[in-house]
C-alpha cells in the first residue's frame, strides 16, 4: 500500500496537471489503507496470546469491524478518483459525485451491523440491504458514466470499461468474505478459527486489488489521456 | 489549496483510525485529537476566504507541510 502511495506521488509529473488530483486521491487512499493495516497488525498482536486471537468488541480484542472506519474514509474517494481522471464537465462531475459518494457511504454503513452480528440471519439481512446502494453505484457507473465515455480519447473508453469490471470483480470479493461465516452451519472451534483467517485473507486481497490495482489503473488512464492530449511519451 | 484540503482530510482519517484501534488505551483520546483537530482546522481554513489568502502564501504552506508531516509521524509512533 505504501509502495503504491509512493509510486502515485512520484508519478505526478508523468501526467497532465488536470489529472494529478486523481493521482493525489489515489495516494491518499493507499496511504490511509497502509496506516490502517499498520494499526491492524498492532491490534492483532495485542489480541494474540499463545497462538489464539481474542475476537470481539471488548477492550484488547481484535475487532475487524474497525475495517469499516477505513472503508468509509477511502471508498468514496475511490469513486471520486474515477470521476476526477475522466475530467468531465463540472456539472456532470458534480452530479455523479453527489450520487456516488452518499451511495458508497450507505453501502458501508449498512454492512456494519451485519459484520458485528454473530447471527447469520442478521448478517444476510444487512448484507442484502448493503447490496442495494452497491447496485445503484453499478447503475451510475455503467449507465450514467457510460454516456460520457463516448467523448473520451481512443483506448481510454476501453480502459475505463476494464476499470469498471475491475471494480465489480474486486468489490465482489468483499461480500464473499463477509458471508464466509454464514457458509458453515454450527462450526467447531477449529472451523471458527479457520473461517476467521479466511475472512481476513479475503478482505486483505480485496483491499490490495481495490486500492492498489485500482489506483494503478487510474494512473494508466491519466497517462493515456495526457499522451492523447499532446504530452510527450518519454516525459 | 486542493492539496491542503487533502492534507486536512488525511489527518482526520489517520486520527480516527488511531482512535478506533486504541480504544481503551491510556490517553487515546488526547493522542487522536492531537491529529484530528489540526486536520479539522486545516480543512476548515481551506474553505474560509480570510484564511485562504494566508494558506496561499509559500511560507505558510511550508509550515503547514512540516506540521502535517510531524503529525503523520506521530500517528505511527503514539501508543
């Protein structure tokens, strides 16, 4: 995450000034996520004892719901990055941002009660509720944003199309990880530990893909657009 | 001005994550507010016309940058 932050920061001069905002946002997202993982390691260490990890909401326990603090701070920025790199007209950008940011916040907030619940029914219910704003985000990205892609330079529209697919693929890992505990009925203690580990791995992979790979794709789009607008390729 | 706005947001984000992960620790609120409050002030200052002209000054930007860098370092080191 931190390496990605450094890369997007030092690559500022390789894109036209109007796309630098998108790269700064990308570096902020990966830096916040990097800091979050630093704190996750701290929390994991403190809650570990003799090979076991205490999980829960009590003091000193590892509480993965804390990930939601990170997500609510970074996920809206990921969507703003997409709008920023397209450099749309001010009104079109504003309209997209005012719809995408609240929807992404709602998606995360609605997922939180299910995350901290130990009841499978509650998890599924909040999971479904959280999916509604997610579907709305997809609608805006595929239908509304699709209209503006016709005005983008050759190659950029295709890359933005791939970016949207990347977003679905990486964001799809989150609900799968979220639902991992629901998959096994009446799990043994060993299975609970294994499910916990699987969920951590799932969330971590999703974070790396959704923040680093997404940020690098944003960089690629910014670079392609800068070259299409006359920036020298060897710059 | 936009970069300063991002800086303010970053400090708020780091302070909030710091607060969540250290809940229950001694002086956690003071540690986190040390990061969050300057972030809030910086973010607010970028929206107020009277303070915007001070922030546009190169010297002010260097001072803000140094303070922000120190606070980011503090967010990693405080326990």
